[in-house]
C-alpha cells in the first residue's frame, strides 16, 4: 500500500455526499434516530461530531424507496439575521413572533414539497383530493410561485407588524390561529389534508446548519428560541396514524447558551439526544476511510487489519487522544500524518505511520486544535484564549489544590483586565465550578482514584466523578502542547526548547540575523525586576495583549513588571499616569505603525522622551513593527535595531511567524535583565 497516496477525505464529512455512505459510522445517536420507539427530535453534538453527516445519512436512508417518503430539508443558513433587524424593536415579544413566523414558514415549505412530490410521483383517489386542498390554499394566498424560505418568513413578519397594536390586547395564540386572525386564510383544511397524506406517505423535516452565522446575540437567540417553539407546536399536529417527524441538529455550545430556555420545557428536554463517540467507533471511522482508498479486492477482511496496514496500535491511540475523540479533527490529523509521511519517506511508501511521524505534526496540529477550541467556546467564554494564556509555560499536572489556587489567581487577574467579560463573574469566587467547566470542555483531565487513569468530560466510559475524590488534574495533552507546558516541578528552558516548548531567537552583533540560535539564553536568578513600558496607538491594542501574554513568564519570575495604559484605573489622571510610568521604566517596547506616528501624544511626548533617554543610556528601547509604516524615514528611531524588519510587520505574518518575533522580543528583554 502506498501510504503517501491515502486521502482520509474532507473534514466536513457531510460535504462528501458521494462517499458518505461507504464512510459513514453509525453512532448511538444514529441508531436511536432510526428506531421508531426511541427516536428524538433534537441531536446535540460538538463541532465536528458529525451532526450534519447524521442527518444526511438519514435522508439517504429514507430516499432509498422513491415515492414512499416526503422529505423536506430546511437550512436556517438561508435566513440571514441582518434581514430581520429592522423589526428588532417593533415587536413586544420577539421570541413569540419568531415562533409564529417559523411555524408558518415551515408549513409553507411542507405544502410546497407535498405539491412537488405529487407532481413527481402522481397520486390518485383520496390523496389527490388532499393535494388539491393544499393547492387551493396556496393559490388563494399567492404562495405557489413565491421563492419560499426567507421570503415567506419576512412576509409574515411584515404583515404582523402592520397590525401589532391590535394584537397586544389579545391572548397569545398559535401561529396557525394568528394567521386566521391576520386574514391569511383558514389552514384547517390543508392541515387536515397534510395529516391524511402523512398516513400513507410519511413526512420528514430535517433542520440543519443552525450554527451558520450564529453570534449569540439577542436576535440570534430569539431566532432559535422561536424555531424550537415552532417545532414543538408543529409536532402536536401528529395524531394517531399520522407520521410527521422532525430532526434538528444543534451544536453543543449553542445548546449551552440556549439551555435556560430549552430545559425549562420537560417535553423538549426528553426530546434531546447527544451525539457521542467511543474509541471503537472512531477506529472504525479511520478504517473505513482507509478502505475507501483501496479496490474491494485489496481491502483487509477486518477493520483491525486495515488499521495495522497504516498505523501501529500506539499511533492510533495517540491520534484519538490528541483529537479529543472528535471525528473532524481525526480526519485532519490523519491527513497531516500522510502529508508528512510523503515528505519524509518518498522512497519507502509502504512504511507505516508511527509515533515518530505523528510527533512531527503534533505541534502544528495542537496549535490549530487550540484555536478551534477557543473559537468553539467564543460565545460562552469570550476571550477564552486570553484567559487560558495564564497556563502558558506552566505545568501539565497539578494537585487539585494547587490547580484551584492557580485558577483563582488567573480568574482574578483576568477579571481585573477584562471586567466587561460578564462570564468571569460567575466563576471568579468559585474556582471549583470553573475547574469542572474546563473538565467538561476537555481542556482539563481528572485522575480516577481507582484506575489512576486521567480522563476528560468527553470520555463517556466514565461517569462524572465525585470531586472530593479527585486529587490530581492534568491539562489535556493537545492543549499542553499548544501552551508549551512542561512536565515536572521546575521549568528547564533548555529541555523545553529542545521539546518544542519554547523557541528562542537572538540578534547577533551585526543586527541583521533574525534566525534561531541552537541554545537559548539561560535564566538567571540574580536579576532585579525591571520595569517595562509599552508605547502604542489605541488601534494596535490587540498586539499589547499578545505581548503581555508572551512576557508573562518573566513577570511570574519577577524579572520584569509591565505597564501600559491598560493599567490605568478609573478616576486616575491618564496623561500623568503615562508620563510617570514612562519615566520610571527601564525598558520600553514601541509598537510601530502608521497610527503610532499619527498620535500627537506619542509623537510629541512619549517618543522624544524615550529616544532621549535611550541616547543617554538611561533606557533600552525595543521597536516592534506591527503594521507597515514610514518608520525608516524617521531617522531618530530608524537607527535603533528593531525586533523584526520593517518590511515584515506582524500583521502580514502567519500566527506562528508572529509568535516567533514575540519570543525574540522576550529573549531580548531577558538578555537585558541578565546584564
């Protein structure tokens, strides 16, 4: 087998429609969806858990007998939130209005599909009579030739907005009754016709892609609240003998944001199924994707044999561990391994992928996985990446008490710098609850006191542990890699650099070389704390946060203390505080950009003072180019060696290249501290 030619497919498996059937792995959620007795309406899973693939496979299954089932696919991505915002402040109960609009829109979509089904397959007798009742309603309300979807939704909201004043004095009614009140026609006959049709031709409605454009705004939450309420209302259409079923996929973080509304309804709570994966299913996913690359005659007889042809056992287990058992991430990591295999062993294409090859892509994958993780929880925990940066260069394994103490310190400092992030208020006085959240997301692992194995909230072979029995916790391996954490009780910068935990760079005497050195600068315990001042324009504030994160280790070791105008507290005189901090500083970081030179205060106050102090040997300055500017034409600054070349400002570089120069900045500052 030529392993370098393997293709594990696309990460969004539902986009592989032509291959999905041979690569699809039945999960427990899928089996429940197929079971008439256990079927649920809502299927909740993490990003990449296979929600859309599950729905696509169900649609495929139901489509195998043409003319038997009426299938409607509704993608809310067709309903752009910004189209509704003109109505945002006109409705006294926006959630109710979205429910009514959704109820109406879904019914019209079903009516349209029923008519198309009839035209395609042709029916006679009673069914034809029912179809004509639906057609009559659609013709009477000028709906036959409309685009449907968004047009129907907006039309409904527009009609209601004209008569809302009359409605406020009336009781809340269903969307169907509301239509009658709006003189939009009596739906009794078409609804009865729909029920009767479903007895012979079951109707299945699939609602997917709810995460497209989701921003956790009031508008977005109201939009989804209305959809859920509409589904619950329409499910009441089912009577004895009728067959109208809904399947709705929902991302876990969105579910968490909506849980207060969803879980208050016991009926809805009982109608939710989580999408989970165990190691056997995930190994099957890898094996099926390997087999899809092989002619049928060359495929091994078992999935275990298939895996052994490409990976050794330890490598497969490591892949599952690094990906937090996430199918999408597994596909990505397997493809990275194949690419690296082709680069390293072009003349040995049948050599199996082992831990050495996996190790060559782990760091790249870990950083990518960390970004995806922070993006996934961006609405539940805004600025999560900034918060988790407090664990950068820290330990991997902690005692529970040690971790809670570190967590409390991180939350207090994060709250001090990010008081506008409301979520931190919930946890700042309860680090134990935050520790549980980190466990549930997969960032943190708890040690089982019985088996002594570490496991996360995604490991469904374990029940949630008793917190009293947990004595040790560990940052998950993939995040420990991304955050450059270290094993053991002390930080060794040399071994950390050798293991990829910290890259070190320095500029030789000629000031031209920006390449990495083989040996990092050693940490000295005999240095005094030096004060670092950051001079920047407000437009470049995002870079300040990243610099502070990169320098955090030096702060922890009391080698430096950092000051920027972010540290000015309410009520303090702004300019006086800046001048005082600048005068006291030993070192200054200058974030050079067009706005840096455009600021009158910087150009007339800060920059002349800092350059004068540098000329007199009282301060050391570190220019850092963050955006293209005319810095080279300003000779007083241009004569000082910058961290990065002016033609390579941070904003045009990749994340990893940006971090390279920020690490170089840290090393330059550390070197100065040792002098």
